[in-house]
C-alpha cells in the first residue's frame, strides 16, 4: 500500500477517492476520524490520507489526480494596453479595464 494523496481539504481527498474508485482502483482512507485529535496532535497528523491498495496502481493514480486537480489551473495574462499582470480569473485588466 502506498500513500497517493493527502490534503488539509477533506473534500479534495474525497474527490480524489471517488475518481480512483470510478477508475477501478482500490483505495483506503486513513485518518478519517483523526480530526478529533486536532489540538493535541500536529495539524498535519490529522489530514485525511488516500492510499492505493495495489502498488502497481500508484503511478496511474498519481496521473489521474494530477490531471484532475491541475485541469482548472490557468496562467496569468498580461494586458496588451497597460502591460499589467492579471490573474487568470479576470476577464478584464484590473488596472485599465481592457478586455482580455
């Protein structure tokens, strides 16, 4: 068994679990109830962990998770008018309001 994913956001870990199970990969969740120890334990020790049962599924699992969680990331863009950097979420320049 190998640890394939952990995150402080339990929703992201559960999303990864659903993705792998739907792909036919056997997984185990660890620390599912460890949040009750928060405060007495290190915050990192209570993060939900996703483990693949078969080591042979490890690489495939990493790729699936990276593809899914990375697919919504976009790059910054530079305004053609004022040359300011803008976050990918903006359709208009924050500085001069020119459209992307």
